[in-house]
């Protein structure tokens, strides 16, 4: 059964100013281009303002400025995108699994599963693991020995937690994620690699989200640490002993090398790579495909690499880059020659 709310109920939930029919029924959310008379839309990006006048939406989330030029029903808020985010959960059709342990699940005798938790088909809960209240463990998940999942967490199907992984409250982990795999640790013995046992764990705070097929390796000695409110996109690699501060967000396909420490409230765009054993301070924004090779000690935005350009122009630029060392050498020689000429002229004037 689909959700249905009056516009007045939604306004009250948001603390929004309502303009229009308080009793209008809203059954879903949609874009300005696609919305119908029982759907709520929003305007958060100026490039979509052109669709506002002709939208078929029953109502629109708008700032006070945008609402001035709109004749239809509206909920007026300071941040339409944030308002949309809050309301989106009311209309989410995602199924909620009932409490209980599926008959095909394998739960160790000494594991602790709260009665309100849900353990899906063919899931495995190993020895001394603890599953908190309201947790949902999807089909074919594995929760390793002594691992802990705090209340109201959700593991989508096929998530793997190795042993000694500690998960906070309200954590979402998407399908295919692997938490607590062995870190990439080897010592060279005359050209032969000797494996180092990874005896740390992984500790994840509250309100974290981890995307599909993302991996977080366990620590070599101490735990790999993920702070409260961290958001990790799909296909990210977090190596052993990395620390990520509270409320940092990281987009897809990033690779963070071992023992790197990232501060709080950072934004790391897609495809960023970071070498190991560096520190990134709080409030840093790293743009897409940047390679971070040294510590960042001042807040701000950082980039590396070259932006897209026509292939012919890029080839010319690449050729010039290969010539930089020679150009720098010639420039130094010219500077020396200029300094000698200038010194000679000064000596002549003194005479």
C-alpha cells in the first residue's frame, strides 16, 4: 500500500510555510518534469528553474525567493533539497523484513541476537557475535566471530563482516561490501614476501553508510577506524589502519592507502587516491581523480591532474610536459647568464 499524506501534514513535519490547499493528498515524490498532481517535487538547482512554470506537480518545495514567481501550491523552506531528503523516507518502498531468524540461517549457539532483529535466509552468524535491537541482516550475509552490530542497523544481502568488527548504531551497509578483510601486509625476505598477520579489527561509528562492493581492511595491530556519520560510496578501498573522521563523505572508486588519517567534515570526490602514512586535516575538499601524495595541513579545496580537453590539444600539452625538465634547465642557464650580464653592467657603472 502506497503512503499518502496531506500537504498540511508534510508542512508540519518540515516546519515549512504552506501556500495552497492544506488538504491536498501527496502520494509520492518526482522531478519537476515528471511529477503528477498527487506528487511533490522540489527546486534545488537553478538549471531546473525553467521547468517550474509548467510542472504538473501537486506542490513544490521552494525557497521564498523562487516561490514569488510560482502560482501553484508550495511548501516554502530554506533548503528544498534537504527538505526533499527528509521526506523521501516517508515514500520509500523498500521492504522491511519481519523480526526473527529465517529457518535456513545458521546462528552459533553462543551468538546473541536481539528478539527484534531480523536474520535473513542463509545468513551466517558466527560464535560470540552480537546483533542489536532492530537490526536487519539480509540474505547470505556473514557476521564473523565476536563481531557486533549496534541497534537499527541494516546489512543488505551478501555483506561480509569478518571477525572482531564493531559496528555502531543505525549503520547501513550495501550489498557486496566486505568489512574486516586482511590488510595488504607483507615483509620482504630476500625477494620473497612473508605475510604479516593482521591482528587488529575494524571499528565503525554511528550513522555510517557504506556503499556496494566497498572494502574496509582490518588493522595490522590497532583497529581501522571509521567515525560517526561517515558516508562511503560504492567501490571504495579503505586499507588497514586508516582513520576517517566524523561526517566525512567519500565518492565512488577512491583508494585510501594504509595508515592514512583523514579528518572530520571532509569531502573526497570520485576516483581520488591517497598514498599511505599521510594526514588530511578537517574541512578539506579534494576534487575528482586527484592523487594526494603528501599531508594536507590547511582546510580548503585541492586538485591535481589535468581537465578534459580535445585529444589533439591534450597530446600537445602532454608533449610539453615531457619537455619541462629541459625547459627548466635552459631557464636556469639563462638566469645565470642574465645575472652575469647584470653584474657586469653594475661593475662598469661603478667604475
